[in-house]
């Protein structure tokens, strides 16, 4: 019921268009049902010369001539064509409008859901909901919904017209219909599972393909081509088998259903002929009945399908509602927009992505504005998580984070993110020009500003070596940037505007030590009074910061200057020894 309500909500604003479509369906039905009436008149009255009623509308319309009757039939068919066109046009218009509205709503919502939503939802699944689920609804709204009205109208009007001609033959003509309808229901409701199995197999096929194409470098580097081909062939044959079974089921259905339909027509012919022979019916009536029967059977046979499509659409509506019902970022947003200086304090912060596993445990520290802090810790110790919490991509489970003495929960998220620059560990670049990638956050920037940011990130001279310089397109169809170049584009993007707090999450891992040092010194020169947090595995980088936080297994195990940390036993000293002893400073922690 809830889903039907939601579907109606999606359809809101299209009542008039649907009304037009339904009216067109009504007239299309009436005009097509009038044709057998004319034919009956031709056979019985014009050719048979029986009980000719000179005042009937048919007599007037046809002028009591065969040619007139032909013209009336052609006219009715033409009118029917126009109404069918109007129906198609109106329902397509409405359904496309609704589909667009749903897609826009999903996109809009997805942009504003909380970030943690994405850790519990598969991207492929979300894409499917935003595309094929919407498509299921669109198809239902474009074709089926009008079809339902059409079928019920057809059945009602045909039964009424038949009854007017001969009540007893009507009984015969409708005798097998309940069986045909039940069979169609039975079939289409059972076939749903087979469709689902095929959909899943198809989804599997595309994910194998997608994974392969995305990871083609790994495939080639490890010589995994034969394995990949085999894996693809496996899912491909699985899909073929399942589709084959589906097609077989359909073949069975249509043949059995055909048999029943022809039996129904045969019954009409048999009883019609007998009663005709006895003189209680005319040939024209029997002919009209056979024509009506033909018109009636097809819609009746697909009734099951239409209703099962309706069921499918409701499932899609539910899947889309699941997205639209998730909480949005702004629902728990703060309201303050304070001037941010860059003092940061964590007070007893605990956090876990899910309830069962705590990632950060009792984190307490404070950083003064303008300090440069290094963060070291084994992989998985919670360094990136710490950075996410500061910008409220995730919320603390308990404890508070304060910025200049204000709880970050009271600060508007957008405001916070505007003032805390975070260079993410994983670089994402759009398939656009370097210039656009750098200035993505800002609308009205000039080339000077972009170049300045690129210079601070020591990327400028690299870019100038490209043929198209700042207009070089990055990504699949453009130039492939090296890992270090990509990281520096991401850095340039973040430092486009000076911010009171900047966090670099392992952002210099892919550049050599020399470049690393250059970037840091140019950052210091340009943004010296910014509170800077540098997450790194490189001791040389960390050694130059004011203080270093050591995170182990979600806890702070040390937080001191480089000199003090190398003087005491612990992770920092061990890594410092490894990286300096052998002179392999890039060894990593
Ligand atoms: P690295 O040095 O490898 O970048 P890290 O210290 O940055 O490691 P985090 O990314 O903060 O580590 O991850 C800390 C822990 O949280 C890891 O054990 C990881 O498995 C887990 N984790 C990270 N992201 C999620 C997530 N979205 N959902 C569930 N668990 C997560
Ligand atoms: Mg990390």
C-alpha cells in the first residue's frame, strides 16, 4: 500500500496527461468494437436483406450501400489509429516526465545522503536502482497502466455488446475466459522468479566484465588472461542456460494458451452454427461474435503479465524509496558558521564503522592553530578515519571534537568542509582538463590562481611539458597521469583557497623524497600559519613536523616531537631505525 502511495506521488502532476491517454483508449476501444457491428449489418441486413431497420444509425451512415459500409469501416479504423497514437503519445509523455523526475530525485538525494551511507551500499546496486528500476517503472507507466484500463474496458464493453446480440452465445463465448485468465496469472507470477534469476546472471556477467576491464593492468601483468576468459565463459554460459529456460517456459505458455484460445473460438463457431442452423441466430451475429472473441482473447491473455509487471514496478518503487528515505546530511547539520582559526581538540573520541568493531578508542589530544602535526601508524590503525571525523564525513560514536572550542556538531558541515581542506588518500580525478580538475570547487577563478596552486604542489613544470598544458584532459580518453602527478593535482585542488586547517592523507606517498620536501617547503612558505596534519609513512617527512602522533590499533600511543620520540622505545623509533639504518627512506612503515 505504501508503495502504491509512493507511485502515485511520483505520478503527481500528470493527471491530465493520463486522463487524455485514458480518454483516447476509451475511444480507440469503442471505434474498434463498432467495426464488427457494421460487418454484422452488412452480412445480415445489406446482403441477407433481413429485418432492415431504415432508421438505425448504420442505415443513415452507410446510406444502405456496401460502398458506404466500406467507407464507414475505413473511417472507424482511421479514427482508431488516431486514438491509439494519442494514447501512445500521452502515456509516453507522462512516463518520460515521471522517469526524469524520479532520476533527478534519486540523484539529488544521493548527493545529500550522509557519507557513511556509501560504506554500506554497493555502487553497482545504487546505479541499478537509479537506472533499471526507474526503467521498470517507466515501462509500466508508459504501456501497462493504460493497458490495464484498456483490458477492463475491452472486456466490459465487448461482453455488453455480445449480450445485446445474444445472451446465450455470450455465455459460451466467455466460458473458457476464467481458465485462460487463471492460467495467465499462474504463469506470469511464477515466471517472475525466472526473470529474477536471469537478471542476476546478467548482473554477474556485467560485473565480471567491468572488473576485468577496470583491472586489465593487473590481468595482463599477472598473465591472468586465460583465467579471466574462462571465468567469463562460465558466467556467460550460465546466463545462456537461464535465458534458454526462460524462453522455453514462454514457448510452453504461449502454445498452451493458444490451444485454449482456439478452443474458445471453436466453441463459439460450433454453438453459433448450431443455433444458426436452428434459426435462433443470424450468420452476422456469429461472425460478429468470432471477431469479438479474437479481440477479447489477446488482452485477456496478457492480463496476468500486466499485473505481474505491476508487481515488479512496486518492487522497484520500494527499492527506490529505500534510497529516498535514507537520512540526509542536512538533517543533523549544525547551524554555526564560526571564524575558524585552527585549534583542534579531541575529547574522549570513540568511533566504529559498525557497532561490533571499534576503530578509534579513547582519542584525546589537542593541536594549536598553526601547528604542523605528523601522524604515523601501521596500516589500518585508523589514521584516515581520524581525518574523516574532523570533517564530519562520519560522526563520532562518543566523545567530542572541538574546533576553536566549538563542538563540530554545531558547525554547518559545508562550512566545516570549506575550512578544513582534506586531500584524500585515494585520488579521484574527473575525465576533464587538469585546469578543471584543480578548480573543481571554485566557480570564478582565474588562471593565475590555478597556476599558483599547481606551483605550490610542484606540478606546474610537469603540466607545461604537456602539449595542451592546463587544457590536457586527464583520464581514459586523455593523458594518463603518473601516480605522483595525480596526487599533486589533488593537492593543488585542495590548496586552491587558503584554509585554516589542511589534512594530507598519505598524499605524498607516490612522489619521491625530494619532491615531497619541495612540496612541503612551498606549502609552508604559502600557508605557514595553517594548521597542517600530515599522515605519512615516511619518517623524513614526519621528522620535520612540530609534533608526531603515533596511532596503533586505534589508540594514540605517543604524541611528541621527533627528538623525543627517537629517544624512547616504540614504533616511531623502530621505523626511524629501519628507514635510516639501511638508507632506504622510502621503505615505508
Ligand atoms: P592506511 O595506512 O592503510 O591508510 P589507515 O590508518 O588510514 O590505514 P583507516 O582507513 O582509518 O586506516 O581504517 C581503519 C580501520 O577501519 C581498518 O581496519 C579498516 O578495515 C576499517 N575501515 C575503513 N573504512 C571502513 C568502512 N568504510 N567501513 C568499515 N570499516 C572500514
Ligand atoms: Mg588511510
